[in-house]
């Protein structure tokens, strides 16, 4: 609550149990572990864990929606959730810019939902960057909608519904793209699953009215 725009919150290794929402609000905040891509000390990602342990089921755990012209960075962290009977997950969006890079997101109903300003501007105007993350063991790995994004070099692996999942969650799987003008490049979308007879859905990649999305050089394999 005391952090302001342009502040950096440096989180040391450890497991941090959070019972309520983790919201960066409209502030331009950098939330990071000690991970450094030049050193590639991946242990910093694996051992810096922010875990949702609260009892509320219908909760947006991590959220960031900076004001227009401002940038938030979320880097080098593991976000650990728990599957519930409702839509527990994480969300970034708004009119500003968010870089979500080098993170692990696991164990949520919705791993990460990314949204933006539907008022498209002329030319390429990337709002958010989703890069080099692992999305795994979520009901839905990654959902992007209503924005111009760069989604690149992510591993979306082993997300989705199974025989224990309630029927409303049958649309889950790896990646969902809706009403979006994004660049989806060089991702690996592997072994995501679908259940409950959702024959009109795709366990790997679901395109929902996305005529302007550029989807190139991705590996989509072993989804069922």
C-alpha cells in the first residue's frame, strides 16, 4: 500500500503466503525477484514464490492496470494458486503498459488474463508484453483479449480440465485469443487438455473472433 509509481519492490527468495488480493493498482511499479536474465539465475524464479492461501474463491489474485503512458514490470516470480469452484486467477490490463516476463504461473483457474484498451490506434501500438513465462497446471493457461500485445517465447504446458472439473470450466485449455490484434510468436503450447465433451473448443489454442492476430512460429503439439 505504501509503494508509489516508479517504485521497485525487490523480493528475496522465500515463500510468501498472501490471503487477499495482490494489486499494483494504477501505479507504475516494478515487482521483481533477484532474477537477472544476463546471469540467468533461474533458482531465483523457482525459489521466490508468492502463494495465494486465502479462502475467497472468486478472486482476482494478482492485478495490474497502470494509467496511460505508465509502465509496470512483473519479473522473475512464481505465482502459486489453488483451484476453486470459481474463477480464481490473475489479470493485467488497462490503458498503460505491463511487461510480464520470466515468471511461473501455476495452480489457478485462470493463469493470466491480459486485456487492454479496445479503442485501437493507427499503426502498431503494443500495450503489454508477455514473454518467457511458464503457465502450467492452471484450468486455463493464458487468455488475451481486446489489446495489441506481444506474446512470445512462453511455455504453455499441461493446463486444462479433467474428469474432476465442473462443466462450466469445459472451455479451458492452453491459450485463448479473443477480439485481439496481437503478435503471438515463438511459443510452445504443449499437452493441454479438454474434458466434458466441449467439442467446439480447442484444448491447445482457441481463436475467438481474432482476424488480426499474427500467429506465427509457434509449436502446438500433444493437446487433447
